[in-house]
């Protein structure tokens, strides 16, 4: 019985010593370099209420609940405009944003499902009878210095 722990110890020691000899992957796929994109949101409904920016990189998940690439929450701190620097991988992106004017941590909607709190999309798309498409809202990140300006809709 006492020999079993010794065997396990010796085997693990041999494996750990052999590890440097094992072949290593020469090149792993490098993550794509990101670029700084500045999202500027103007005409905020409230200089105190949180603005939620939802970033989408995949047309199949655009505007689907909980399927954004990532979300940022920004408090305007007394201003009617915010400027948010974001690191994005090259490619097509779209932004959908809302402002939680009653601070209840959700987007309030009427009986028809239309938001009753301010919202906006990249490219300042103004939907009429249905939600906009990724294609309408997309912008391309291909180098540094990109600025995306969005005006919040009341």
C-alpha cells in the first residue's frame, strides 16, 4: 500500500521532467490586432442615466438578447455627450445602444414591444416598422482612428 504513493510520485516526476522534451506547437494563431475605435454618443436624454452600448460582430446574432459580442455601460457624469474608446478587432461591427432613464436596469417597452426609453444604432439608422439589420448598422474597422458618431433617439 505504501508503494502506490511512491509509484505515483515517481511517475509524475518523470512526466514533469519529460515535459520540456515534448514537441511544442511552433506557431499558434495570433489573435487579430485590435484597433481603437471611438464611439461618440450625442443628444443624451439624461446627463445622469446609464448608457448601454451593445457591440455586435456577427450578423446572425445582431439584436438577439444576450448574444452581443460585448456590452459597455457608461454613466455620462453630468454631460449630454459621451466619448467611449473601444478596442475592436478588424472587420464589420454594429452598435445598438439604450439609455436607462428611469434607472431600473432594463429597457422599458410598450405593449407592442417598442422601446419607451431612448435608443440608437450605429450609422444613425432610424427604424420605422421593424428593427434594423446588421447590414444597415455596420461599420468597418480597418485601421486606427475610426470614429463612430451616434445621436440618441428620444
